[in-house]
C-alpha cells in the first residue's frame, strides 16, 4: 500500500485546520481551561472498512505534541456498528479543534475504502485488477487514492503527468489513433521521457488500428463495450497486449466484466460515488 506523503498530509492538516479555526475555536477557548486533558473514542456507527486513523493521529499530534493515540483497529480493518477503533488522549481544546477535520477525513476515506473492498471482493475469484481513476475530489486525490489501496484495489495513474492515456478527445483532435500515437512517440523522444501508454478504443475498427501499431506496446482500454464485445475483443487481442475495461462498471456488473478475461477494470465509482461511513468522536467522562 502507498505510504501517505508526509509533506502533502502536513499541508492538508494545516489548511484544513485553518479553514475551520481561523482566529480561534472561541467556544472551546471560552468553555475549557487550557490545561485540561480529555480522552475520547472513535466509534463506528456503520458497517464497512475503516480508513483515516493515521490521518486523525497526525491531526491531533499536530495540535498537541503530547497527544496519545491508542489504535484498536488499524486502517483497513473491517468494522461494524459499535466498534471502537481508536482512543485519543490530549488537551481538550486540541481535541475539539481537530475533531471535525479528523472525522470528515475518516468518514470520507472509510467510504472509499469500503466501496473499494466491495469491488475487490466481488472479483476475488478472477485474475483481474480493479483500478481507480482521476475522478477524485480536487486536492484530495492523494488521500482518496490511499483509501482505495486500503480497501484492496489498485491505484492507476496519479495524474496527467505520469502516464500517456490517449482517449477519444485526443484521437478526434489528432485525426486518428495512429496520428496521435506517432505524435506521442515524437514528443516522448524529444523530452527524453519513458511513459507507459494506454489507448482508449470505442469500437472494433479502432481496436484493429491499435493492433497494427508499430514501435509501441500499449494497453488497450475498451470503452463502454458490452460484455459480449469484451469477450470478442479479448479473443481478438489474444494476450498480445494488456486489456482494460472501462465505462459504466458498477458493483452489480463488475463480476460479469471480470469473467470476459480482461486484465484490468477501471472504476471511477471507487472515488466519485463512495458514501461516507458514519463515525463519531465522543469524550469519555
């Protein structure tokens, strides 16, 4: 699993806290003595996979260097209603200042991890890899992609910079798949870059064109193909290149897609359609 980028996480924490606190948590500052220490528990009020405890730990440690986190169920654990996944002991003011940022992150990321685990479990009997996409919340991609891996699926490209992906708009703008690929080869050579390539195809005519390409070894992405068309495409390709299925793939049809023999299935829903998990943080009196 990818390790959370410490620099990005620290920036997220600083900006997230500033958004909420601004010039002070005036309610807590008014009600609670600065020296008071409290203990609170993270309580699961749903069923799923927990993700984000490590982020909560970093948030409270940032607010109170003496904060202590007792993790009972680590990130990636299957959880049910009533599970106590962690306890935090720190200054009460710090606890209340960090509560919302910690919960918002944990709830969102646990939702992503839960949906990812469901997809991974659905195709566990097939030699296929479930991939995420760039359909993430702006500026939270590094967290959401981390949660995808916590749930058991796999990160695809991180952004536009780390893989060539020729999609329908690129093909239409360039004039053809061949023209687009030729320009990509020239570009990579001129920039002295080596990037893996995926080419999206919309029909069998475009697939045939990909299979005639010389000097590249792309992965082909079957966009919105029916499962019957996927089976036919897999047979036509005959393991010459990697095959990815994409478009309209949901939990209720992913197993059928996996059965066609594709190598990869990219699922935007992992991040754009995940429902947050209900989690609370309550002070223990």
